[in-house]
DNA sequence: CTCATACCTTACTCTCTGGTAAGTTTACTT
DNA sequence: AAGTAAACTTACCAGAGAGTAAGGTATGAG
C-alpha cells in the first residue's frame, strides 16, 4: 500500500558493496558448482543474488574474475577450517590428522558447493583460472601434507625421505576423501564421522606398519 | 600435379563409416577431456578427425550423443583392461588387486584423456549425460569392488559385512588412485609401478590389520 | 531541500557455436 | 559405362549468453 513500506515479495533493499559482493560470491559458488564454469550463466547468478547482471560486472569485471574470487574465498575457508580443527585438537599428530580429516568431511558434506568448485573443475578454461585453481589446491594440500609429514617424522625419527612420502600420502588421502564423499551420498545412514574414522583406520594403520618395516611386495603372501 | 595421386598434405581419403566413427570418437575424447563438455567445440573435433562438422552430426546425431558414445567406449575399455589384468594375474586376491591397480595406473598414465572424460566431468549437463556417466562409473567401480570384496572375504571368512566395507574401500582406493595421478605428473622420476605399490602398501596392510581387529580410535595412542 | 554519490536497472550489441539444408564427389556394383 | 549409395562439403540459420551503454533511484551529508 504505502510507498515507504516495501512490497514484501521484493525487498529491493539497497545494500553496501561489501555485503553485495559476498552475496554474489555465495550465489556464484552455488551455480558454478552445479553447472560447471562454462555452463554457468551469469544472469542466473545475478538473479540468485537478488540483483541484475551489470552489478556482477561492475563488482567483478568478468565471469572469469568472479570465478577467481570464488575459488580464492573457498580455498581460504577450507584451509582455515582444516588448520583450526587440527590446532584445536592439539596432542599427537594422529589426533590432529583425525581432527583435520573430520573437519574436512564436515566441510565437504555441509558446503558441498565449495568443494566442487575447488576440486572438480576442468582447469583448462583459461590461464588465470588454471593458475588460481592450482594455487588453491596447493594451499589445501600444503595443510594436509604438513600434518601427514609430522605424523611420519614422529614415527621414523625425522628422516627426510618423509617429505616425499608425506606428499604422496596426503594426495592419496585427499583423493580418497573426495571419492568417499560420493559414497556417503548413497549411504546417508552411516554416520558422517564414520567415513573419517574408516579412512584413518585404513591409512594410518597401514602407514604406521609400512614405516615400521611391514612392506607389501608382489610376491609376498 | 597428378590428378590421381593425392596431394600429400590432404589425403582426403574416403573411409567407411565404422572407421570414421572410431576416428571421431578418438578426436572427441581428446577435445572433451581437454576443454570439458561444454567448452568443447564440435568444429574442432571434426577438424581433428579430418572431416567437417555435418559428418559428426550424421553419425552421432548431437553433441550429447557424441559424448555419450565417448563415455561408453572408454568405460568399456577401462573396465576390460582392469578385469583382464586381474584375471591374468590369477592367484591370491591381493595379487589380482595389485595387477588391477597397476593396469589402472598404466591406463590413466597412457590414456589420460579417457580417464578425464570418465571421471572429471560435471555430470550436470543433461539427464542423458548424467545417466551415462553414472552407469560408466558404476561399471568401473563394480570391477574394483569385486576384487576388494574377494580380498576381504578371504580374510574374514565370508562375512556379509564385507560387501558394505568393500564398497567403501573400493571408492577410497579409486579416489586415491585418481588423485595420485596428479601427483605422478609432478614426479615423473618415480616409476609408474611405484604408485600402485605404495597404494597397496598403505591400503592393503591397513585393511588387513583392520580386519584382524587392529582398529584405530580417537583416544588410542 | 538539494545534491552528490553509490547502488541498481532496462535494453541493447555482437560473437560464438550447435545444428541443418542442399548439394557434390567418390567408389562400388551391375 | 552407367547407376547408385555412401561419404563428404560449403554455406547458412537461430539461439544463447558474455559484456556494455545509458540512465534511473535511494540515501546520507551539508
């Protein structure tokens, strides 16, 4: 009725730039993760953010720029989540790794979109995107590798072979975690922590025994 | 010069449909894997296959149809490669799993494009594509799961808990293998079999000990 | 009240690309 | 040699979607 009171369907509120930017990135992460970079349509992102397309270009210059902003923010979030969880856990490396893994699963389960944007994009869209994705993945992997490495050096006495091995294990671990994510979707019955616990059981015990000399070779039993 | 002798630059040979179809799929797998489904351009695929665009549509009806054909062929190839390697290895489940894993790595290393098309595509492009990718992944996972399951039942005496567990392990394993693929690219020095051996060491020993009762729990050392 | 500024929109343009119409050429059969 | 079917092409259309021009409107400062 009134002219001052806004129609409730369309709040049409005007919002400061910093807030709107956040909303746009929120929307963009969702659409990018659902459709993929190329198939994502800027108009849809804008609508989801409650504004019109030119605003997106005013704030982010281009679709590519918007995507880069998404990747940067989500990578930072994930790395922080992981690091903080590990730090909070304190104590032994394996407890810290377990806390980190659990946090990772919680993140991927709760903020599926973020993970998809970070990890399941064809990086071959442009030079800038490839670079940003590489940097993002490097950041996340560095956190995981650090934890794994401390676990290894804890067991083998600071051998420098550890760094190399830790990188391998970290990659395998993150890949496994990512894949298990899919599996969890088809088994919503099993508890969320179950996955991280299972992985820890497999990987950690395996790793410990390997470091203790319990190797497996093709011709062994 | 001659009219009969073809110019060597452009053989322009006419080729039977079945052969041309194979060439088109070859080209398509390459371009799809490099650019992703949406960013891949049919003209480029056609040129790479040595023909013009309408031929692609004559043989495959649509871009979507072409992609489905790619996925179908590569999934079949990978599953066969895996199964045959395992069969050839014979013997104990772990030897078969190791042979399968090695074959998998060889496949991914040698035919990177195929794997990328199968596993790193956003399945949200269309209903048909999502269905085909799901089916393809199901096929591949079934092979791996079968091997893992036989390994588990070999150790625990045919418990039916195994099926559930095997699926988890198989997913984790394939995810790890996929991720390790990236790692291998940055470490071309380490032998190709090294990766599968490392994974076997981690996963198999871990799994064996877990089945033997050696669980890990948050509060344990 | 006015005015400056920051927020926001409608209504385009222009390129890229999936898909097709209409016809041409080769090679095999009879 | 003629006929015919399969292989192949050039040249086009139509829609989608990235990016922009030009201007409208709320809101806080003076």
